[in-house]
C-alpha cells in the first residue's frame, strides 16, 4: 500500500436492520477477515445455535452477541484498491442515539440501512437530521433483507419512494438507493443475479466512489489533531490524521494551544519513512524536542499560526434526556480536543427568538463560552463538535460562527 489516505463512513439505521451484518459481509467478501477471526465467528455462532453470523465481526461485546444489538460504536478498517476505509458501526436503538452521534461526527460519508420488512422507523428521521446537521458529504440508502421477500422489486420501489420523500423533506441529498441481502451477499460486494432488475451500483462500488474533499493547504494552513502519543523502542511517536495541509520532513510546526515550536524529524506511514504527508493521511511523527505534545493538541503551521476560539455559535442537536438550559456547564469536543464551556445563548434553529431550554430531539442555535482555547472553524474538518455531560455524549453540532478568537 503506497498511500495512507483514510476515509470514514458511518453505517446507521434502526435497531436490527443489519448494520453489523453488512460490515461483516463487506470484510468477508473483500478478503479483510483473517482465518482465525473467521473461525472464531463460526465457533461462536454454533455455540449460540445460529448459522454464520457476520454481525459478530463488529459486535464485540458478549451482551451484544447474545441480544444481537449493537450497543457501542465500533470501527474497523476495510482495505480495498490501495485505500483504507474506516467503517463505523453506529448503534440504532433510541437508547444509544448518543453513541450514533459519536460515530457520525467522525465520518465523511454515510450508509443508511432500512429493513425491507419494516421500512422507515422511529430512529430513521433522527438519523437523517443528524447526518444533515453534520454535513455528511455523500449518502447511500441500503434496503436490506431482500432475501426475506424473495428479491421482489415492487416492495423495494415502495420503500425507495418513501425514503426519498423523507430525505427530500430534510434537504438531505441521496447518492444511491441499493437493494441488498447483507447476509447472502447480494449487491454488497458482488452484483446480485437475484435482482437483475436493479442496474445501479453495489455497496462496495458506492464506497469506492467516496473520496472526501481535502484541503491541500494552499493557503498555508495545517491541522493535525493528535490522537495518541506513545514511545515504542525509546522513540516518541505522535499519531494523528492530517486533516488540512501537508507536512514535510525537517519542517517546523506549532503545537496548539501551547504555542511551542517543534521540528518534524521523521514521518512514518505504514512502515515507510516518506519526506511528505498529505491531507487525509494517518501518520506517526517523530518531533524534536520530545515531550511537547499530548493527545488533544493540534499540530499547526508555523507560517500561519492557528487562532483558538473562546466563544462560538453552533447549529446543534440535543439528545440527552435532561434538558439543556442557559449557563449549563458542558464539555465540548472537536476531534480530539476537549474543553469545558457554558451555554450563553439558546435560540431557534436559524438563530431567531430566544429559548430557555432544549429537550431531546430539539435542533437549535447554541452559543457557548469556553474555559480554554479551542481550535474550531466555520468550514472544514474542525467545524463539527460533540457535547458531553458527566462523561456522556449529550448532543452534537456544526460551528456556524466563531464569535471571539484568541490572539
């Protein structure tokens, strides 16, 4: 593999519509499942008295395997045609909507699943609202379990019309609507002979066409949120994905928010030591001097230093049971950054009027005052934020205006 470009796709949908099965089948059909992992899944399925369960590839927890419900957000890598696709399995049950937000906030593209026997359900509209709010670049709808209706076209067309109508109401463009059987592998990675009436792309073909819009840093900007710092073999490695701009060996960079200047001594990509890294690539950096960087910092350009925010407004979706009120303390996250803040203003979705509180499912304009510097932007990879209360995800938003920047 010559490139470390990583593309994130979130798989969402109502509970038990087949998200985990779809991901497991994709991995199986593309040769991304190791033999020992496959053997473990077969053995676990047999112990539970089931046929081969591809969902177990993603459903890591014992309670998930027994209940057949995805509880937490899981991620796996699919390597195909020299690219890396990060598939995020987001839970569909209403009790786990907050976990779905976590998954969607990390993604650039989305696949929304519907069970052909059930169609649009309670969570479908909420998921559509969140995907729209987070400005997902491209969406495909996958109508699953076609084998249960003997691959009959008429029912598919009815659901196709209904979901197009809903997404149009939400102003959420859809790239493709694909009939599949995730378990049988029909139209997943291989075109279905059972549904020769369908002439569109398979799920894998849709994924292959997902190429995120990248900022190459022509304006001099550079953004690499630090995910991890660790020390193998007495050498400190700083890990993260380059969200904006490019990095060169021997380049000086600035660490946000400390303002410290460090030098890029080495770039590591998949056991290679290249002299340059580009936007979209996941890399490990050796920086000198060591000990200047931690998780939550952002590597930025020395030529165009980043300016953090202390006050900003965001279009937000509230998901917690407890209402959000003015002056409420929150923790706001942007990529790996995490800063305490307080709510200074609540108003309608377009900023009109004034609200005293938000309830679960509400979409509104939220203004916040942070206790520390936070690097956010109105457009680009650092425009999405996630809200937490007492360690639990409570909502999400997209930055609409930065009201105060630090020097």
